[in-house]
C-alpha cells in the first residue's frame, strides 16, 4: 500500500467497523447484510456509501469493450503490414490465403528409395536430395535413393522406407513388405491449393501461424496494430531502487505494468514517473498521443489524488467511475480524446491488478481485435470470503479440477498473485467450498500467445 493510499483511504479492502457490525450469518455460516436501521427522526434514510453508485463489475468490463469498439470503427485503427518476425501476438486483419500449392511439388515423406513398377529394382548411382532440381524420370524396375522432402522423380510408383528395403549381393533392391501405390509420397497440393483460405481475419498470430504463413509464401502479414499505451506512475513516495526507507516505498507497479500490458497485446510507448503533481499529470495526459493512457494511484478523493480533477479540467468523459469490485473499487475509465482512453488504476498493487483485468484487459483486447477468452468455472476447494455487496477477485492456484484460494490477497499485497494461476470471481457474500467460481486466467498461466511478453 502506498503512502498516498494510506492518506486517502484508497481501496481499503477490509470492511470498516460499521460494515462489520452490519453483517449477520445465516444457519449455513454465509454472511449477509443486516437489515438497515430505521430512519432517523427527521424521516430521512442514511446516505448510501459512494461506492454503492459504482458500476457493477461485469458491466464495467462490457463498457470497456464497447469503448474500444467505437475506436476500432475509426480510420486510426486501420490494418498495418507487419514482417513475420514482428507479428507474433497480433490479429490478422485479412484472410491468410495460400500463395502456392502446399506442397508445391510431389515430395518424399520419408528417407528411402523412390521406386517405379514392381520390384526388385536396380538402384541408380545418384540419389535425390532436398533442395535440388527435378530429377530424371524413373523407368519400371528402377529405384533411386531419396531424402525426406526431396522432389519425387517423374513416374515414381511409391517411396520405399529405408527400414522396409534391403539390397542383395548384386545390388538389387528388395521390399521386405508390400509396396502400395503412392505410399509415403506427399502429392502436390495435399495440404492446400493456391488461393485456398488458410485462416480467416481475426485469427491470432501464434508461432504455428507464423510457420504456416512462411510455408505459404508470406514475408509480411496484414494485421491489426497493437494499441499504443503510455504508463504514468504517480506518487511522491515511490523509490525506483533500493529498500524502502524514511517513509518511502518501492514502486512495484512501474516494473510490473509494462510486461503485463504487453502480455495483453499492447505496445508500451513510455513509462513516466510524475509524482503527485496535478500540473504534470495534466501536461502528460493532454500531450500524449497513445491510444490508451494508464495511470497508477490518485483515483480516490484524497488531497493528492489528482486524476479526477485533471480529467474534469480537460473535459474528459468518465465512462466508468468506480467499480463494485474488491480490491480496486476506485478504478476508472475515461475518454480523453475521440480515439484515446485513460484507465485509472488504484495505487495498491493487487488493486491495480484488479483494474488491469477489469478495465484494461477488455479495452486492449478489443482494440487489438483479439478473441475474447472462453469463460470457464471450477469449484473452489476452500471457502472464499466475499464482500457484502461487491464482487471480489481472489488469487487462486489450479490443482486438478479445482481452484485453491491463496492467502496474502489484500489490496496492497502481491505475494498471493505472484504465486497464482488465475483470479477467482467471488460473488457478493463469498463462496462455499465446492461452489463453482468463474476464473480469469493470468496471461503467463494460460495456454497460447499470452506467454509472450515482447
């Protein structure tokens, strides 16, 4: 927890005293909100807490995706031509059509002999290797040594594998098992014909896609560009090296956010440390040409929480102003320009992770035209404590067919998330052992392209 967070009460995830007293348990031990006290003599009900007006968690994620879709309809997000070595993790903006037949000529699927007609066969002195011009045709009763991937000589009947043939004392080749016409020959066009669609637009460029594109004759791919993200780290109390001292703490978000955002498909254009300065923040936001600005801290209402005031002064449109999720409820999403958004993350580390997965992930995924992950659930092995009226995101490890909630899951802690495979979405009131919970995979723990941080 940063010093700024302590001063402003930014995302104190534990219940306050009034909330604790307002909780009751039913016969099953589940926590529920106690009945509200009667109105005061004035007849007015108590004022609701400000976070009751926040956006529900699922609605906030949907809002972030909608905001990105509005941008993708603009010309600024037009497709780009990218060299294969730079395309990993991008999304195809055009079909991947074969530029040639695959294979482009008849090839041998095995090391052995190309044979013509029935055996035994007289073996040519010169064999056939991959990468050479088309060899001379074979005549019936003739064979030629051949390597995997080499061009098949015209009039070849089949390829006889090395382990299925032997030569006699006269050098003639005999098959040790039946030879079937066409065996171990990869005919031209077996995988595709020139012009066939190999992959549709919207396909994610994985390492296998790069290999397919190269095999099909591509040097570049037409892809959706990575959203450009600038990170602004706020806080006078943050150190960039050494141990915490004299009321100062290490900046955990500066090292953590850029690789995490890259794993979500972003291109990081800059990481800037601004301290607690409204003027510096306003200058940085108005001068940025990034698609997305990500700020850390300053999203609550403390004396040095400048994000809301600065957004108000520049005329930004608040799309999400607080989310009903713990940790991280002071997070926000704003449209700062026609094609630019700002994601305001809380300053506490795990609260910032919650903001990343709640607002930044759907925003960046949609800007990058990545497919949404398929939702899935697993039963919780242990009880997961909940908040009385907010969703709670809890780090878990996956063990077999269940998810195990981890300790050290307070808003200022990273120890739990550092060991986690996913975050469990715990509904208000908590979840019992064995209850199914939706899981949000962490980029490096899920299969596929998410493991790439570059």
